[in-house]
């Protein structure tokens, strides 16, 4: 019998009549039924969200940071409640279940678990980076001093709404700082990935965080819209079709495609073989599913040689059993998505100016069925220019274009990019990179686009999103 995950209404379980199954991506068998919340329930519960905020305000920021650390240990090692029928879930059961519904192999689930654990256990460092060294006590008192100046902050919202994806568990680390910032979360999990948000909530509660701080609302498109419209501040994850309606809304932070890239400068391009390992890992780590995976390699010359070298490294990467420690490719929970991506690439290759270099290095097709699951094998496309539709695309598997662009033209042509690794020591070029408004994260030197530091915001600053500074004068 499959597990049942209820709605959590300010931490209280609620079983609805409307339920949806979460299926094994290979067999189609239901591994859990998940209660669904309609927009009316969400709207009603948001009318009492001040109670959730009050529950968090009883704790100091320092206490909540300690709770985060304990929650990290519970998440990584604990046997935590699963559903509302008295079941528990061990870490290994979490790994196996998440893998079976999302398509991620066990090794990648473990790696994502470690990232979440690190975020929770380094929360003091995370907040220090987000607040630029603000004394946490300032948030408790509402006023304080930094560098001799008086500061005051107030919350811009009573809760943080979250419309989460199913592609990568570690993306949940982005909302974790909301809890020590004393902002409750109202969360819609991804359809194939309710497991990580649920486990995180249970880990927080086991660590002493008030259950009222968490809303867990599996829901439909209407319910997701209610969360985005009514929470005051919200994050949405998805492709352009899912997020376009919210572009330009300052209350909604959009986490869409990253279009992350590696740029090699004129001064370093002759050494490109030295950077092949960095390029391979940036393209393929985490199954190519992250918004900070490199989806384009931009070089002033040697594009054909680089594309061939990348293809030779990546093309042999085939699906393996989920439990295999060497498994690196992820299956698609929705086979139609894999078909759509495969079709988009095939159609793009019909347009002159692009060549699938990996086709010469692998046997068989890009899309394959393995042990009942649908996979896409790595693809490297050599493009003559950024004008080609495949040059600046991002897909949920190890895919990258290799594009030859003169260094002087790179920043004009690459477009908005979440993460850019620039391999150059050219001071003028570095200065131009530092000033570019198109780059959100910049790595200087042969550093993977996926490398993150806990004292640096990932995409947007959650503290500045959730709090506003006010001018204040007072007699002390």
C-alpha cells in the first residue's frame, strides 16, 4: 500500500477528497497518494498567516540558526515521519523513493542531500552573506547598528510563497533562510518531488521549529496562482512558459532557465585542453538539470576541436541502474518532456549552422529507454553563431553548444546569464565582465559554474527580498 502525504495547513495535516498519485517513472506504479489543496483552502489559510509569523517571532534569530543546524542533521540522518499514518522514512528510503519518482540516480540524490545539509549547518554563514554581516540581533529588535550607522528593518511580507520544481532536490536550499529570518513558508511542491520539501519540514519540526511555520500545499495551476498572488513575496521555478506571466512583478522572484556559460579569453584559449575537465563537469554534473549547469561554451577559436573533445568525453555516458554508484544520467518522470526536447534539438539541427558532434561518438539515438525509464544522452552542438536557435538553449540533461565568438563581441552576444565562468587573466576583459549587468554569478578562472559559496547569494538576495530598510531616528 502506498503512503499518503496530506496537505499541511499551518503544520496540521489535512486529508482532502481530491488526491493525486506520485508514480514510479519506470513502472508507472503509484508510490504515494498526495492530498490536493484547492485555491479556496489556500486563501482561507493565508487569512491566518499572522499566527504562523507569531510562532516564529517567539524565537531569536540565533535560536533559529541553531534549529537549522539540528534540522540539517535530522534531514541527512534521521528517520522522519512520512505522511499521516504513523509511517517513518529513513534516509535510504528517501533516496530510493525520490529516485524512483524523479529519475535522479541514487548518487545524485545523495549529493543533493549533502548540499541541503551543508546549507542548513552553515546557516550563520549564509545569513552573513545575505545581510552583509548584519548582527542577527537587529532582526530580533528591529533596530541596531552596523559600522556605526543606525539600521532598522521590517518584513516586506508575512510569508514566503513557493512554487517548486521537480528537477533537483537541492533547489529547496534557496528557501531555507526564510525560517531564521522569521518568515513562514507556504509551499507548493513539484508534482514528482514532494519528498524533499516534506522531509525538510519534518526535519525542522523535529529540531524544534514550530510546525505552524510551514504550509505544504500540493495543488493545481489555480492554487499555485493563489500562492503567487497572495503571499506578498513568492518564488516561482520553471521554464519561460510557466513564469512569463509573472515577469516584471517585483513581489515574485522568478527562477527560470539560467543560460549559464563558460567563456575562454584570447589569452587562455591555446590552453583549452587544460580546462576540459571543468567544462565536462559544468555541463554534466547533477545530470545537467541545474540552472547553473553550463549550456554554452563560448570561445574565440578552436571551437571545433573543443566540441569534439567534449563529445568524446560525454557521448559514452549511458544510463545505468539507479543504484549504480557511477550513474550520472537522470531519467525523465514525464517521457513526453524528453520527447519534446529531443524533437526540439532535431528540428534545430535542420537549420544550417549547427552540427551534433556527439552523434559521431555514440552508438544509437539521443533518446533511449533503459529499464523502463526514458533518458536523453549527452549532446554537444557546434554552432556557427549565437544567431542559431540551438546556440543559447538550456535543456534538462547534459547539453551544451560550442560557439565561436571574438572576445570583443562576447559580452554583447551572450545575453543574460545566471552563472558565467570566465577563464582569462586579461585585466581589461575582467573589468568588462565585472561591470556587465548580464551576469548574475561570476567565476573568474577555471571554476565550474556549479560551484557555490554559502556566503554568496545564489540568485537574488532573499534577505533584501523579504525585508526592507527604513530610516529611523530615536533617542537612546
